[in-house]
C-alpha cells in the first residue's frame, strides 16, 4: 500500500521554499553568473585568438606586396609608380593572363 503525501507536508514545503527563496536564488544567481562569465570569457578568448591568427595570415600574404611597393595604402601616394601607371600595369597583367588562359 502506497502512502500519500499529506497536504500539510506540501504546504510546509511551499512555506520553506518561499522563506528560503532569497538564499537559493542568490546561490543560483552566483553559480549561473560564474559559469556564464567563464563560458563568455572562453568564447571571447577563442574568437580573439582566431581573429589574431586570421590577421597574421593576411599580414603574411600582404608582406611581399608591402616589401615590393612600399605601402599597400592606395591613398598615401607612396607608390614607386603613379596611380595611372600602376593601373595600366595591373590591367596589362590581367589582359595577358586572360589571353594565355584562352590558348591552353
């Protein structure tokens, strides 16, 4: 035979939960805050390292151009060729590449 829970025990449990609510809500908030902060920090560190590696990868790719042309900024005017000459050189390279690709 199964014994049923009396209504007085249920009421007592509800009263205890209500009276101790500030305590268990505070503990729960601290636990969620600590683990949420750690998880957010780990995500931030992961994406920071990923962004740093991506930036280093593109810096290595652009290094030969920076060494060859001095600066890769189109607005500073420090190219060894004028803007028109640089445009014509790039256009000529692309034109030769297109025609050579068509022959093969």
